[in-house]
């Protein structure tokens, strides 16, 4: 492995760690932060990897996630220009290289590069379960009281993410007595399809005159099941909703429950499922944002802002902590969850450089 391939990144990505199977990756990250001379290192009660640099009374948290979606990708370093020996052309393939071990490894290396900063604790957390119900992030919200939080998600090294949409899931089920297929009666499957079409029309109506995706209610159909026992038949759908800032999960569930067309479908039930997350958006002009703008420019970049239509641990910790917060990390987010997930190593190094500048500027702001 050449000097241009970062050790933290390569070894972390090499360990396949889908949600629920993060222990080996957590063990590696703990040992890596020990080797990089962090002041305190541990695996906490939720299974998160935690490294603290410095012992001051003030805190800044760099929260990444160490789990990935399923689907192992062979870990390898390749050149995007075949035959070239230019390190700038190297990319690292592997599950999590973008989402989000790349940003997490960049946090680890940047904090190690800074070393202790007087008066501060820089707390790096590799959280478990972000791709599911975020038990790692939920665990830490009462443990730390930071003045700022940086969440590790791919934004590209020149951009910062100021907000994510919310999410809520519902199981839509229709049950009714079984009828002969030759009859004219609506089947449970047909009825649940009608329910899906009704929900789609409702969402479209709620998003009228909203041009930006961040402001729109967006639906996805993520599961379909049907069956029967000879007397009763049933059909169900798993419906996901990406929610704008002005539509918290409870209001979305109330809209579903109160829709007259849905209620008119005999045998329908609507059940909220899973962990709900409200949308969140941070300020565009504060000390943390200005530190990032300066850091990106100092590294030769042209900074920009993003609002994303997914969700992240930012949605959980930022409202709880009430501090300056944003998401940042090297990597192309269009490669999230894809079979071709990879990160450019030059971008990784640029991200680390930006983060070091940010930490030094923010922690010396007084």
C-alpha cells in the first residue's frame, strides 16, 4: 500500500460492516485511534467507537457512522487513468468508501493531524446502526454537550450540507373476505393498489407550487405482500415518505388517517412503523460554516451548500444539542449504496486538509 493510500481509510473499508455487524470495524477503529495517540479511546455501551483528543471543558463532536448497507464490494485501489502512475488518479473501491467510512476516516485522520487543542475535546464517534434506526446516535445525545457538531456524510470536499429531509414509514394493509376470481368484487390486492394511488395523489397535492425537492413530500414504495387463508385475503404495502421541514412525521400520519378516500376503502388499516425522523436545516452563517468556507478556499476549492433529500444522524443530534451543526465529508454521494461505490483518494486528502483547517479555526475562534 503506497503512501498515497490512507491507512485509516483503507483498513476501515476493508472490514465489511453492514448494520448489526459492526463489532470488528469498531474494534479496528478503537485500536487505530489508540495508535494515533488520542487522549481517550473506547467502545461505548451502544457499540460506538469513540475517540477523544484533548481534555478541555469545551467539546466539538465529529460524528460519522461505521455501518453500511448490505452488499460487499471487493476492496481495491485502481487508477481512473489506466496505466497512469499519477497518485491523483487513484480511487478506492469498497462498500462504505463513500457512505460513510470515507468521511469517518477523514475525521479520525484530521483530528490526529491537529493533535490536542487547548481548552477543547475533539470527540470522534463512529456510530452504529445509522442505516437502520440509528441506535448509536440516539445513545450519545445525552452524553455530550458540544458547541458544534460535524456529521460525516459525503458532500464532496468543496461542499457542506446544511439540511436533510425527514422520514416516516407506514404499513398500509387491506383485509377482506375472499371472493371468487370470476366475481366482480375488488380484491385486497386491487384495493391496496388503489390506496397507493390515493396516497400518491395526496402527496402531489401537498407539494403543489414547491419546485425544490427539499420542499416536496416524496413517496417510495418499498415492500409488497399478499396472502390469504381460504376465508380471508390480505395485501399490504410498505410506504416511505421523505418529509419537508413543515411536515413533521406525526402530521403526515394524521393526514393519512384523516383522508376520506383512504377511509372509504373497506378493510383498510394504516400502521406507523419504524423510527421517525423530522427534517432539519441549519444556519448558513455562523462560526462553523465560516470556518468551512475558509478551509475549503484555503485548500483551493470553491465552496457551495447542499440540502439533501435523504436523512442522516444530523437530524437526530442537531435538535437535541441545539448547537451549530452541518454535514461534511469527501466522496460523491451519487455513489451511495451502489455496486460501484468508490472514493477518489485525492479528494479524501483534500477533505482531511479542510477538516484540519476548520478545527483549528473553530477551536481558536476566541
